[in-house]
C-alpha cells in the first residue's frame, strides 16, 4: 500500500485584489478596486491548493491577519487543505493590488507588520515535516525561517524551494544555503536570471552534478527547462496561449512535487508539472478547481 505523505507548504498569505482592465493605468490616474471580489492568495496557498486538487495531503503553515479570517473560511469551503497550522497574527495580512490586462500586469504589494516571534513559530510548526515546500517570502522573518528550515540538522525527506518573485529579496548567502539543501528549486525565467547572477552558472551546474539537486526554470509559453545531471533539457508547454496566466507557475510546482515525491524521475515530474500548468492556463483561473483526471488529459 502506498504511504500518503503530507506536503507542508510554508509562506506568506496575502489578500489579492485583482482588477482586470483593458489597458494598464496611465500615470496620474487612480484605479478603484472592488474589495468584494478580494480573496486570499499567495504561492503557499496556491501550491497547497493544487497539491490537494491532485489528491495529495496538503497542509498550510502561514501567518494570517486576524481581520482576514472571514476570507479564510470562504477559501476553505469545499477544499481539502489542512489549515490548522495557520498562525493568526494581530491586524491584517499583506495586500496585493494587481491591475491585469491580457498581456501585462502592474502590481503593488503592501507588507503587513508581523510579530517578532513569527519566524521561530513557523520553524517550530514545520520542523517535523517530511515533505516541505518553502514558498516566498517578502518578509525577512519568513526568509530567515526558510533558511533555518533548509539548514536544520534533521532534514526533511524532501525539500522544495519556490521563492517566486520574492527571490529578489534573498541575499546571496541565503540563496546558496537554501538551493544547496533543496532537492528541487523551481524559478521562472527572470527569477532564475537573478539567482544565476548571484551564484554563477558554474556553481549551479556543480549543485546539480555533485549533489544531485534539480533546478527547473519555467518559461511561460516557452515551457520549461530542467537541470538534473549534466545538461539543461528543454520541454515544451502543453498548451499554446497568448497572455499572462497567474497561478500557472504554482500549479507547475505542485504537479512537479507531487510526482517527484512519489518516486518518479525528474523528467516525468516535469511532464506532470507541465500538464498541471496547462490545465490551469486553459482554465484562466489562479486557483482552478481542477481534478487529477483533467491534468492527465494534458499528458
Ligand atoms: N502563455 C502561456 N502559454 C502556454 N503555457 C503557459 C503560458 N504561461 C504559462 N504557461 C505554462 O505554465 C508554466 C509556468 O508558467 P510561468 O513560467 O509563467 O510561471 P510563473 O512566472 O512562475 O507564474 P506565476 O508565478 O504567476 O504562477 C510554464 O512552464 C508553461 O508550461
Ligand atoms: Mg511563480
């Protein structure tokens, strides 16, 4: 019988205000956001969402501002994610305001105040996780917690690193520590450009060859590339669509991690990640209510 591992996703939660517009706002103009359509989001939620949609046990460990708990109840409804590890903090969570057109987006991210003890509490709650996915973070305390979790003596059986756009907030030392420890690091093209500028292409190649680490770079409509061993290997996207598809990257992470942990080769995990992303691109939704059967149709 297959043992069902729990996938622990750690990171920040934000309240997403996404306004679809025909064109990006002009300078000296104001965009009015309708807060009634706001939802909770962020890479940690998205990855947990897609893992659970694929049939995995998914657990979310993240801070949530007490004023945003009604939004959590709305998100939880009908979803099979374990939210019991959420840490309720005073006040509100981070805010993301995104003006989204078909081809571009312009975003403002507002950081919430976090209690001083947050980092330690996150480490405590994640320390026995057997599959740990480190997401984000734009908060220094969370980046430090991610570094502590990656370098702690009792390692997780599986460690994934999905810093997303918050990668630009990490120092070279933090990135080196986490990427060296993580079995798999997943970045998009611009995030990878930043990591390569800090660590150098040779160091990255060494991590893969000498330590067996896997690096994946997603490239939007151009699919993805994987470094698992000696050479980078490209793979095409399973779908061809013009536009920006928020959430496809996190869906890719979930699909890849789900298959990788089940003992599949990096190439097979890559194809499953691409299939999950394609299903999400097709749905045009950040958190699509997809099923494993829907993903399989893209294989
Ligand atoms: N326009 C597109 N057409 C086809 N496939 C796409 C497109 N955009 C994304 N994808 C698929 O989704 C995967 C992840 O996309 P991308 O590289 O844009 O991630 P990302 O920038 O991390 O996205 P996000 O963080 O918003 O979820 C790609 O590898 C590809 O398979
Ligand atoms: Mg991403």
